[in-house]
């Protein structure tokens, strides 16, 4: 699947592009201006457009411009545009929307999960063709008993279906996970998200390294052990202070609690601005929804307070679109 | 100078620091994430830039008269002499309240006559760091939460 990204070029190159590339999606172009977006969308009509509406000055201007893009599928609304959500939700062809700030790995997961809906639309069948009511196929001709095997001209065989959607398939099956969580302010659940992610990954039976890059020992404390420089195994998770070192097995999944900053480690860094639900973390990790993250021995669960805070009010909210 | 330090993120450190600035009619120094300067809704100066000002007393006058906030930035570590000189001069005129976040800059440790540790008694992580901070800052005021009652008792303790 080809993708056109539109928005702040710096952020797209820094965060979005690597996330799409890591998921195997082909980023055809990155547009940093409305004019470039229009040109790229026209040049690559079979590419899916993922656009940050902040590219435009006002909501009205953004909606008008985006409505003219036949291949727009995902839109991101900047903070403060919540009141215009409904106006964007009715954009022709739109399949999903997010409120900034977004987690790009999650946007990628959303795009991949909706691949079935995206692909037919890209073939010019109209907006939302996969979800909307389709015209019934013509009835087969009645059999002709006098001409067995002939049956008149047969309709041409339907073209081969595009690659089936991989929704539900672990996005990183077979590959070790490298994910880091960071929050620009305290108390938003960064460490809880890291712990939850480690617990889910431990449920797959593979070694998981959970790193406290803040070196405050909070992850140890949340696991109920005394902070120590020596790596500690708790359930299926090895917890250590600092970043992963060279002796980490290549097959290990690595989860990092970066605290207030992205750390200097090659991982998919997810910004946490509000407590993340388990479902969101599962999607960030590329785990299928039905996969449950291990048992209680695999790691700690979020505190009751964190659980209460989660739910529909997430760090960014998908604009459920139905036509 | 009063240093407010949090045992953990989200326990109300900035809330307490902002309340102290308002109650004491002081000046806020944001050594955390910029939230204090934003919450006070006052014009802010980067301490690293202010420290380069030659006429310190004029600058102190301006800060106190216009109720400016100050923001600590990493460059201050390299300008600690100049920055601390300005802070000392300011502290002689008005109460300076520092929002130190969870890891205050070590340069400020020797400058603060009072320390407030904000914690959460129900959170084991916060309790652990509260004990650690209490050992680091003997005699510090410890409050759990940033509610009205806690703030009033803290102001009473500080006034004493």
C-alpha cells in the first residue's frame, strides 16, 4: 500500500515516516504544504492520503481542501479543533480520524487494520465502498440442459482480490518489539504504560527487557522490588536501570520507560499524554485484540487509579466514521 | 528561596508552587517543565538570559515591579555564578518560589532556605521517593496532595 503523508515535514520525517516504513508501508511522498499535497495526491491517485489538518490555516480551509482529495483516508485534527470534528467526519472517503498529538505507530496500526476498506476505495469504487451497501451481483444465468457445459458466454472471472487485510495479525509477529514510552509531563501514566506493555509481551512467552531510562527506580517500585542497578527478573520480565546494553539478546522484546524524554535508543517512541488503555497499548505493540497479555505473574497491572482514568477518553480519539 | 519538589509526577508540585507564589506575592522560578510559568500567566524571562544583564538591581526592580516569572534552562548550569547572583539579589527583595519538578537542578540546593516535598501518601512510588527526598532535604515540609487544607497548613508552617 502506498501512502502520502501531509503535515509538518519535520515531525513526519522524524516520527511518522519511520513508523510507516517499519510497518512495511510504502511512503510515496511527504507533503509539507497544501500545494504539495494537492500535487502529490494527483500524481499518485492510488496512494492513501494521511493528512494533518494543521497544514491549513483554518478548519474551514482545511475541510474544503481535504474534501477535494479523492484519496484522503485518514485525517489528524490539531488541538482546539474538537468542535469541528463532525465537519471532518463527513469528509468523503474518510475512514479514520485522530486528535493530535498522535502516536504514529497507532495511526499505522489503524491504517493497516483498515486495509481492506482502503484498497477497494483506491480502485475508484467510491468512498467507503467496503463498509457501505454494495450493489447485489447479477443472478447467474439459468442452466441450459440442452447445452451441458456450454452455458453461453461466461462472465469474465472477477479480478483477483487484493492482498487480504492483515487486521488481527500481529504487526510485528516474529520480530522483537522495541518500544519506548515518554510523557512530556508527570503523572500521565508513562511508567504504567511501559509496565503494561511489558506484561503483554511477556504473555507471548518471549524474553522481555523492561528498562527504566529515568534511573529513578519507579518501575522496580511498581513491581514491588527495591530499586537496584542489578537487573531483576519479575515474572517474565527482566527489569533494569538505564538503557539496554550490548548483552541484551537479539530475540528479546524491549520496553523502555523514558520518563520525560525520548532517550537515545532506536525504538518506536510513543508519547503518553493521558493514561493509555490496555487496548491501545496492545495496538501499539501490534498484538491482536484477542491476545491477552499473560497472567498475573508476567508483570504488574495498572493501579486501580490508572484503570479508572482509562476508557474512551484517550490521548487521541478515533473519529469513528460511518456512512 | 523556597524549593518545591515532587516525589513523583502528577502529585501537584506545580500547583503548590503556584499557590505559594500567589500567597507570598513572590516570584516563580520554573525549574521543571514550564508549567509554572504558564500557570502564573505572567511574562517570563529565561534565567540564562536575565543573568547576562549587567545592571542586576535594575533587573531585580523590573522583575519585582512587573511580577515576571523566571525559567531555568539547561544553560544555567554553565552560568551558575551569574544566575545564582541574580537569584540571591532577587531573594533579598521578594520570596522566590522554585518549582523543581521531580529532579531540581543541584545548583539550587544551597540557595533554598526552605524545601517543600509534595507527595501522595497512597502511592508507594511516591512514598519511596518522599523518604529519599526527606533524607536529602532534612527539615523539609512534606505535604500530601495540593488541596486547600494542605496549602493552608503549609503556608502556616512556612510563615513560622
